[in-house]
C-alpha cells in the first residue's frame, strides 16, 4: 500500500531527468501518473518504466505555455484517470546568455515554460483538488533563484516560482491543498550535460569541480528531488505549506 493509492498525479516535463524520476517515484507511491512532455514520443520511456514496475501511467503531449493545450491535456487526464490530486510543475528549458546577448525570444521562452506553464497547469489542476478537498502542488524552483551569471531569464523565472508558490499556499490552503517548492542545486541530468557541452566543458570534469564545492561532496541525482517531492505529498507533510526547500547538498546563501 502506498500513500498515494487511489490518487492521480500529473508531472510536467516528465520525459526524462527530474520529471521522469519524480513520476516513477509517485507511481511507486501508488499514484496513477500522467507524464506530460512536449511530444508524445518523449513520454514513452517513462510510461513504459512505470508500467513495467506494475504501475499505471499515460503519456500526453502538451506545450505547457499554450493555454488551449493545457486545458485539453488536463481534461484528458481527468477523463482517463479520474481527476488530478497531485501536480508537479517541473517543465523547464534553458536559454542561457549574458543580458546584452539575450534575445526577447530567450526571455519569453524561459518565462513562458516555467511561470506561464506552472500557472496554467495549477489553474486547471486546482479544480479537481478543490472538489476533492485535498491536493498537493509541488513547483520546481532552483538555487539559481538567488541569481546566477548568464541566467537572467532562468533566475527570474525560478524566483518567480517561489512567489507563485507562496501565493498559492495562501489561496488554496483553506481547501486542503498544500503548495510547496523544491529548489535543486546541481543535479546531473541530460539538461545540465547539454549545458556543459554547449559551453565547451567536459561534463565529468564539471561534475567533479561542482562536487568539490558542495558540502556532501557529490552532485545531486534526479532521485534526490523525487524523494522530497514524494514526502511533500504525504500526510506527514500536511502542515508544510508555502515553503521553499533547497535540495543542494548544503546551505544556500
């Protein structure tokens, strides 16, 4: 028996990395999981892994920054799985550049996927949660919310996610819905590997250098984030609301 038996979870950007690990963990916790990603093909591996482990999952293509696409995808989740009880707003992209080189498209794309996407999915998901008088929303922020060179767009989006989280906690708390944010530090994923390669760095060397600066002396794994997301969906966390939990191997100034 898992603590999410009978519940339905939606995880955006769940085709790989943190999203896929979180979707698999919530499925292991008993939830039926909707894997959301930009294409249906991107969801296939995560869906197959959950089904192979005996869980239930569906994959849906959705541009999280497109209102009509989110409304349609949320309706499909409710129709196929029976509701939405847990939402993990994980979808994200990087368009790193220094301010004087950053295009309007770089800015709009990052803010659109992170903040607009979280807003649209939360607005749809809360309908089921309010009706059920129970819900859990987990938003993915980042240590970059405190500021990071070359990430004016990403840092702004991740800082905005924290304010968004705290506001939802106030608005939705009376309906039995908690909203919290996880702010990961360096997590080894395909996205961080692609960033290293784009900057001309060896990824293994980058991880070693990062680990040397982290108190626990290792970089994070997607499963580290999935474990915290899982905890935030439990009854043990029912009094945790509007918090930003830094999962970074050490203090964040």
